């Protein structure tokens, strides 16, 4: 859109400013040029079709011609390469095929970006490369006073980007050339300093991805996440960067830094001395340890539990009596839990049993619970404050040993030394279902508390 202009006559009386909306087609072309700075060559993967295009919009128009030739009676089947999708709704098929074009374009862009940066190929299976999500509904724009529906995901995403750019240009005046950009998506009133940040933000609402893995078909928002996806796989591990806590190897220093945060306990429970590394882990701890409410009830018995997952597990083991069987030939081992089945496979078939080693007397145990009883009875160990059991990790020799240290932020250490008590009634659930404390600001200081870390050992605790 061109900038507003002031034209003067003999008396220098300014004319009123005129706002013109840019042509949708021209804006779509500009958005395509932004996405594909270097023109991409996109091939149509419809069966027996070899045409090539330079933009996803051209591919959309081409796919529309293919779908016009589909038979008029249900069921309708997708003729995209390696896709066995079928449905009874012709609109759903159109929605599915348009998504194939969008998906194929991002995979092509991702392949070229990985080749330019010399990123190793993804080692995951290509069998599900063209598997798409279920698309039962049209893509609905929830921008203020819009509510339009789209069959093509490309048109939907460009339409949302057009909203953000147009609304921003409407705010521009001759005196204020850089106004604040406001998102008018339903229930979102975020404000950004410029149009670029607003357009980038609206991609979250339209679920717009810019790159894809050409091996497994997963989509990503940035090149960095695509590159990390390929590098973090075991076959691409360079074994150059090792975590000092769990001894795992990572391909890049960035992946190692992202992993180390998992070991930092930056949040503390206000009702005990339990420390966690994330708000989700802390919310789970409070639900199970401090709240007595069990909202989920089994319809077949009097069993009550906390989450739907707990209820599903109860039904599976108690009422359905589901049993897992070992897949090795000639083995009749059966068990309820997946953890026990994995342990059986490692011990019996992979010849790699889990062995727990006492770091005090070097006595070996088969189970962690036996080692815990041994540590308490023979060596007078006590459970860390707020914990129900000891934690173990694999050492350099392959044994599971007691984890005697934990890394805590300075803010969490201060809370432990000067605890604050409150009633359970002061706990509320936020809009995301996470439990928060009205009187504590620890949840809001997670990023700042990571700046200073304190290492606590079991010997330091009473």
C-alpha cells in the first residue's frame, strides 16, 4: 500500500487522506515472494502428472483442475503419490488435496535449505512422509468481524497475513509513521512494535509453517528447528558435546544448552521443599501430593483419579484386563505395564539388564527399590525433603547410581531457606489448567532465576 500523501492547492488547504485497500491477488504474490526469496520448483505429485510450478498458489490452481475430473459418486479417493486417503465428502477431499500441495512445497523448501547448510538427512522412516492430519472442518478466520472459511490452507494463511498488514496500514498517519501493531484475533489483544512482529505473530494463529523435513514429513516454523530436528537424532550424533549430569551426548553445543536446562530446578512447591524444573512438573506434583480432589470417576466401579490418563489406564488394566506380550519368537512373557515389558526385553533378549550400584559399599541390586531400602537401613540415608523416593542415573560405567546432587536456582534456594506457608484454598487453576499460587511470584521469575545456580548435595540436607 502506498503511503498517505498531502496535496496542496493555492490556499494550501490539505485534502483529506484517502485509504485504499491493496488488491488481494497482488498481496498474495508479494507474500509468496517473501516466503520464497529464491523461486522454488514444486512438482505436482498427482499420479501420472509431471508438471512443475514456482509457487504454491500456482500449484493450488493446478490441483483444482485435477479435482474437477474426480468422479461424482462417493467414496472419493486421493490420487496423491503414496497416499491412501479416502472419504465420502468431496469438500473434505479438496481440503486434503490442497494441504498436500502446501505440505509438498514446504518439504521441497526444507530439502534445499538442508542441502545449502550441509545438514545431515533425517534418519526417520519415510513411510509416513505424506500422512496428513485430519481436516474435518474448513480453516476459519477468527479475526475481528471476519469469520470467513477457507478450503485451501494457503489461501487461509495469506488471508490472515493480509488482515494484519492491512489493519496496521490503516493506523498509519502522516504524523505517526510507526504506530503500535495490535492483533485483532479472537481472545488475543497482544500489541507489537511494528508490522513485521505482528505478521510473524499471526502465523501462530493460522498455524503457518515455513519449512518441512523431506524425509519424515514433519513441518517447522523456522530453519533452526528443522536443523535441530535432523541433528538431534542418534544416527547424526557427533558425540562431541556431553552433559555432565546424565552423560548424554549431543550433536551441537546449542542442543546441549537446551538440554541442561532440564536439570535445573527453578521452581519450588510452596507447601513442601519439592523443587521442579518446569511449571507443568510442579502443577503435577501439587495435584497428586497436596490436592485431595479426584475429579475423574470410573463408571464401572468406585475408583477415583486425577486425570483422564489415569482413568484410561485403570480401565485398561482392571476392566479390559489388557496384557502386553513379548514380541520375540518363542517367548511367552506377558505383563501389564510397558515399563516392565521393556525391562524384560533388555534383561532377557538384549542382554543389557539394569543394575543398581550402591556408591558406598559397591553392592549390586536388580531393582531401585531394593537399593533404596539398603541405603536407608545400612547407610542411614534420608529421603530429600519433598521427595517420596530416591532418583538414580546411569554413571560412566553403565550402572544406575544414586543421584546425590541437584542443581537449583538461587531464587529456589532462598525460598527453601525462608519458606512461606499458605492454605490450599489459595491455589487456583489458570486458563491453561495449570495450578498457580496467588501469593507467590516464583512462577513468573523462571527466566531470571536461571541466571544464578546453586548445587545442593544430599550431604547438605538434614
